[in-house]
């Protein structure tokens, strides 16, 4: 385990790089290479600086320890989920191997370690904030809001880990979950066992519900990357959806729909690069000082619109494009290139090549609410919600009922949210197979086809974790704590 001091120094490095440091008294007292632990949390300003460092980590290069061009925190996590789905084709570039499942979920490949390290670094740094913020000198309300954001980060991080490293909750709540740490670690800290997935979700809900209460009244201003109460409520809607707790999923999705409008057609067609769009609940603004450079999503989408460098490696499968009605405004963003593949103009960088990222939109919450209603048998309300989006996008209304209505809503999710980080999570959550048809690129003799509940969807724990954490048994489940790499999970 890394010491608290190491983690705080990492935070300070992030703060310095980010240009967010606002407590000069804290930096002037000690050099950044010798900051004492108690000095960091001497004042609320110091605690806020540590929190800023966590936010910086969520967007920073090498935040997952992979030292690769596609290791940029949460944006990279979003890209991983999308490349594992059925609708986007990765043709060249760093994400080709994710798209091809070329050992991507294996324990000895960098991606598993990248995901594990990114989330647990954040958790460990947040644990330091939660352990020491109350002893800081300063305003109690400031401390409350810092704690609320820290709980939100930790709850979200454990939720994300659970979605990548285990089968979905509805069928696997008694399966191994995530090692849970709620205190800052030192070199002497013993590793934690995996426990159960139920225990992981218990921790997620505990953290997020505390955050929701603590962030009541918190105003993040234009800092769309910050967790506020509405972001927490959006994550809770996703958690309850994943747990198949449909009444709570509906309740929390509707909380957001009462606050945020849907994305208008004009906004949808504008390039997905503006953090001021009113429907964006959570996102990331790129600036001159803080940006992903030529490794942002805008450099990956092949559409020829970016003024600076582009990898130009992401396209759309023909069978996905064929799902859109001709009058659907989203279909106007597709263009057939080279007589062999579709490009999409959904994601286009701004003039400065600093386009913003969307992490969560009101449109997702509408689809979450529609699905929750449909799964509770409230079909009339589910259709009204679904039609609200379909009418706006000029798509044909889905007139299906029963299970077919649920499938219609899931299809609308794919059409509305492609490229926004939901593909793998929806496949696993809904226990769907991966069926790539049409013009998907053939690697190794054929495009990837995987059955429902395939273990290939689930990342193995990194080898380093099994080696260093003595609470884990280095063997494949059920004999040990390692996820299988192949085969199908049978609940």
C-alpha cells in the first residue's frame, strides 16, 4: 500500500499541474516535495486543494498508471466501454485492441491495471480527505461540501469498479465484489478481501446517499466536472437501474428531469463540445491548461472536421446506421465514405481543439425513467417518456408492448447515447450477447461474437493486485479470487 504522504504529494503534483491551487499559504510553508501530512489538512483551503487534485486526477494523463496516450482518466474509461459494444468500429488507433477484445480483459494486459489503478488511486486520495477534513480550521459549511463531494467520488468509483470487474448485480450479488477501503492506507495496511458484490453496492449506496444529503445547497457554478447534488442523484439513478430497483431508478431519474431540459435538436447537432448546453448534468471542460490534446474523443472520430491532429479511427457499423429512420435528425450526421464505411459528425471539436466532454445528460435520465416504468408494467407512462424523445428527434414512435417495449427503449438508448460510454455497461446489465454484424472489421479471422454473460465482458483483477494483496487467493474463481477469462457465467 502507498502511504498517505505519497498520496497527498500526488495530489499536490496534480494541483500544481492543474493550475487550481488556491491556498498559497499551504505551499509556501513547505516545498511540494516535503509537505507534511498534517500541513495539507491544516486549513479548509488545503482540503479544498486536495479535492481539486482529485478532480484533476479524473482527467489527467497517466491517471491509471498505464503511461499510454489513451490513459486520460474518466474520458478513457468512457471510450473503453464504447469500444466494447456493437455499434462503433475502431479502425486503427489505440482502441483497436479494445474493440477486438484482444486480451483486453486479461489480468496481464495493461487495461485491467489501468482501470483498477485509476479508481483505487481516486478512492485512496478521497479517503485521506474524509479522514482529515473535519480537523481543518475553517467554515463548517465548506467542510460539509468538501465531504459531500468526496463521498460522491468514492461511491461513484466503487460503482464503476463493480461494473467493470464483476457480472451485473441482478445475477451476481453473492459473487466476489471489490476490496473496500474507507480509510487512508499506509505501507503497513493489510489488503482487503473481495467480499461480495452486495457489500460493494451497500458501500456505493451508503456513500452516495450521504453525499446527496451533504451537497444540499452546494453550488458548483460553471464547474461542470464537480459532483453536486444533481450529479449524485444521476449516479443513484444508474445504480438503482443496475440493481433492478425500478421504483428508485424511476424516482431518481425523474428528479433530474424536473431540473434539466432535454438536448434540443440544434444542440444535438452542434458537435457535442459545449459544456454550457443546459441538458448536460455532468461533464468536463477542456481548457488551454487542462486538456487531452490529440487524444481526446474528437481526435478519434473520423469525420475530417478537426483542425488539429486526428487519429481518425472511429466509425459506425452499417447495421447500426440502418436502425435510424430517414427523417430522424440523428441520421443526418451519418455519411458514407470510401464506399465501405460510415462516419459520424456527432462529435466535432471546437475551433480551439478544446471541446468539452459530456458524462451525463438529461436525455439518459429520460430513457432511464422510461425503462424503469416499462419494467414496472407502467406502459402508458413509459411510452409517453419514450415518445417525448422520439418526437423531438423526428423518429417514428415505438408502438410495442411488454418485453418488446423494453427492447424498444434499450434500442433508443443505443441510438441516442452512442459514443457517450454506455455500450459495455448496457450489454452486461441487460445480459445481452455481443453480436457484431454488417461491416464490422474482421480481426483474427472474424469480427467478435460473444454470448450473453460471457466472462470476456468482465475484466480480470490485475496480476499485481493478486500478488500484493495477501487477502486474495491467486486462482480462478470459484477456487480463488480471480475472475475467469473465458466461458459463460451461469447464475
